[in-house]
């Protein structure tokens, strides 16, 4: 992302306040969460906000998701709303129909921690280039991919993927050695269970291995289509 201007930072803060007002009469959970975010950033001057790259990226995502969520809420007839959902890619439908509403309603035990990390610059997303390459390759194989800071930081999910069967699957990728991975796997599964995510894939990979990206893509798409509900699969490639 290129740097944003002070004017754009002001606009982001203004949009957030406007959405709080709009949501207050439509969905109290959304209004409460947006107000929580607004209180988190309101002390920042626009010039300072422009220096907080991942805070800005999160806010842009949240604003867009909130607008879409409010648009969906404005559709009064259930049959029309369902028709709107069905026009979405499966990963987006899963996000807007299930995971985003859950995040709005539930108390997020990780939110306080990762807000601090975003603000302080501790969050660097070191694996973003590999995840980006995997996501692009999945799309080239006719798959669908969704990425959100909320699913990454709160729901232990790097990407949500759907393949030919259009069944979204939450994926966690790690290059950690196996002796560290066991603890991470247990926390990962516990997080998915907490958010009522009923299946997931934890993939540990060796970035030095030849063709590891192709193996990752094949494994992800196969499991998106075939992994049964209630299964939390750990694979090392």
C-alpha cells in the first residue's frame, strides 16, 4: 500500500463516525464494535495515523465490510437477502453471513492484544509474500480466496479458501519447526472451536523445499473440497 495523505486519514476517521451513527439504528453489535475501534484511534492526529500502515489497512477493510454488512441488513425480504448472498463468491458469503457477524457479537479475547500490536508496529506480517503467492496460485486454479486482518489475528486463519465444491475452508500456514508447531496447533484448534469454525487445515511447510508452493496449493484445494465437518487437520509438507 502506498502512503495515504492526511486528507485521506481524516476521511477514514469521518467515515468511521458516520458508520457508527448509521449502525446505531440498524445493528447494535456493529455500532458497539465500531465505537470500540473509534475510541482506539480517536487520540491519533491524521498525520500520525498516516504512519500506521497496518492500522490504516485494518480500518479500510473494516469500513468496507461494515458498509456491505449494512447494505445486507437493509434488504428487508429474507429471500432477496439470500439471493444477494448466493451471488457472492463462497468465501465472501461465509465471511459476511457467518464469521463477521460472530466477530461483532462475541467478546473477542484477542482483540485488545492485536490492537496494541497494530498500533505499536509489532505486527509486521512477515509471511505476507508467501501467502500472497499461494493466494494468487489458488485463484489461477479457479479457487476463491479471502483474507482479513480479523480472521488472521482473531481467528487463527491466514486465508479462507474454496475450491470446485464451493466449501470455504480456514487455512493456517506456518514454517515453524515441529517442536514449536505442537503448541501452535493446539491453540489454533481451540481458536477455531471458540469461533464455531467447524473444520480447518493447519499446514506446516519447508520454504527451502522445491515446489513447496505447488504442494501447498494442491493440499489446500483438495481439503477445501473433501475435508469433513468436525475435522481439524494438521499436515506437514
